[in-house]
C-alpha cells in the first residue's frame, strides 16, 4: 500500500515548504508529480519553483513544456503518472483519486482554511479505510514538522 502523509501547513506557506520536499524527493532518486486543483495554481507554482532560491535549480515542468515522461518533477492537474513518479504531491484542493502505484502520497493543506481542513479529514478517512499507511504531520511554532497521528 501507498504511504500517505498529511501535511498541515500552519506557519509557512506551500510556496516555502513544497520546494524543500521536492528537493528531498529528488535526492532519494525519486520522480515526483505535483497535482494542483487548478491550472492557475500550477502556473503560480511553476513560477515559484523557478525562482524560490537563487543558488539552486529544481528541474521541473508542465506537460506543455515538452514530453512529460522526461520531467523529474511534473506539475499537473491530471490523474495520470506519465513520468513514472514515485511520489505524488496533492496541493490546493487536488483530489487524491487512485494513489496505488506511488510509494508515497503527500497531501498538503492550509490549516487556516476550514474547507481545506474538512476535505483533508475526509481524505484521511477514505485513504485509511482503503488500507493505506497514513500519518499526520503538523508544523510547530518553530516551523518543524511534528508527527501527530
């Protein structure tokens, strides 16, 4: 079964947290998909990943940038896995759908958004009932991740 991690964002926005998690995934030799709830959000994340840090480069792209199977990190709104990703990041209301076939699924949600919190609770229940190994991580006041469940 897929390991599913719920990341409850409280003290840092997605734009600060996601690049570090993607870098760690690539360091493990994994390929990644970032699935967002809208094309507009993907465009914003694409810009963020190009400019988030001057001294590093995070290889990524969207389907319209070229063959998606060549992208180490693919940004999409679709449910397919054309780049053979090991890890799926779900952001900004993206639905998990089928997560089998991934080693890890990371569902990130804004803890200040009641709708996002409610959706995360529903996804937790559904994924847990499906037999996936689920864990819940929350940001501390210091910005560290603490396992809560």
